[in-house]
């Protein structure tokens, strides 16, 4: 049995909520994101804006189980959900599309339809 070394209460609550939503809605997307967030910090996902523009289509939702950084430009209109954003990334995303938290995405789209996990 793995020892939980995470101490961030906000992150632990998010992981528990993701696992519960996955079980309740029978959607594997949420359990995959919970597993990614549970992994060690050195394996955490960090994604730049240019990768989002490269891999996500217009009017799609990108889900980053980690941090979004501001390198690059937003060339498409999309919704980006992530655990955290840099200030520069948040400004650029909100100019072209919409930046939301993972909790907001779970409430808005419980079945995780048209959601692409990036990272």
C-alpha cells in the first residue's frame, strides 16, 4: 500500500472529489486525472500555451492535471481547465478563451464530454 505523502489539503480534497465523481458518473477521465495529481511532484505535468494551441481544436476543453505556463500564444478559442495557472498564462487564456479550475469543469461537465487531457 502506497503512503500518501501529499500534504496540500486542497489537492487531497480535489483528488478525493475526482475519484468520487469518477465512481458516481462511471467516467474514467476523472480517475485518470486523480491518478496524475496523486503522482510525485517531480512527475507533475507542466504545459505551455503553444502545446495547447497545437493539440486542442477550437471550442474544445483542454484539461491539464498540473500547471499551465504562458510560453507561446493562444491561437484558438478554447476552455482550459487546470490545477494551476501562471499569471501570464491566465491573462492570455482569458483573452482568447476561458480558464477554469478542475472543480468548475467537474460541476459544468460531469460526464467529461469533449474533454482532452493534455500533458
